[in-house]
């Protein structure tokens, strides 16, 4: 019976809700509720409607406040994105500077190592040439001594000289072969070291590119998220 009496409430969507107390009381009394109880119900409902129901002005005020909060949030997001862009640009600039410094240091170290290696090779080659020159001098001295021997032993000397020449040629051939082997080995070591250095440089470039790309991707993700948010 009480629920059926709510049909007597008059509601106007203006600045406040209108409630017809007398009609509501008549409805309750018509349903068998005593007059004092009907008036009490009407007073309580009227008070509740006045205190708890939002008016159009309240809704407009809430919308205005919400729009202001959204505007403030957008401003804060724009500021945060601008700060993030600045930080990213600074980090990228610092990274580029560090990479340039590392590459310059690496080039200097490589030049120094190559120069040292060249110096060592030149020293070794000079020592070998000196040894060969000394050997030639000794051989010339030996040959001179043999020529001063008596005529009786010339035939033997020729035979021995031929044998010595063969041995000398064999030794010289062996020395040349050893030199070629050592030079080949040194070249192989140099190529291996240069290849390793290039590989390390390529790895360093790849890691820097990955880091830089990761930072760009993160920045783009943040920007896209912000754009989607503003689009809504």
C-alpha cells in the first residue's frame, strides 16, 4: 500500500524535485493508514527528497568540476610528456657522446697496438737480416781461406766447396721458408686480432643501437598512449 502511494509524488526536472504532500497523505489514508502516520510518512519523505536528491544545479556544478579536473589532468600529462621528451633527448645525447668517446679511445688503442706490432716486426726482420749478413761475411771469409790453400787440395776444396754451397743453399732455403712461415703466422695473428676487434666494435654498436631503439620505442609507446587518451 505504501508503494502504491508513490504514484502521487510529482517530480519536475527543473532546479529541484516537487513533492505533493497532501496528495501523498490522501493516498496513504485511502489505503487504510491512520492520518498521523500518513503525515509522518509524508514529512519524512519530503525531508529525504530535499536533502538527498541532486538538483540540476548540482549536476551542472559536478560537470564543471569534472571538466576542470580533466583539463588539469591533460595539462599535467602534457607537462610530463614534455619533460620525458627532454630527458630522452638528454639521455640520447649523452649516449652518443659516450659512444663517440669509446670509439675514439678504441681507435687510439688499435693504432697504438698496430704501431707496436709493426715496430716489433721491423725489429725482428732487422735482426734476421743482420744474422744473414753475418753469415755471408763468415762464408766469404771461409771461402777466402780455402782459396789461399795449396794447389794440391784444390780439387778437394772444390768438392767441399760444392758441398758447402749445397748446404748453404739448403740453409738459406730453410731460413727463407722459416721467414715465410713466421711472416705468414704473424699476418694470420694480425688478421685474427683485427677481426676480433671489429667483432667487439660491432657488438658495441649493436648494444648501443638496441638501447637507443628501446628508449625510442618506450617514448613512442608513451606518446601513443597519451594520444589515445586525449582522443577519448
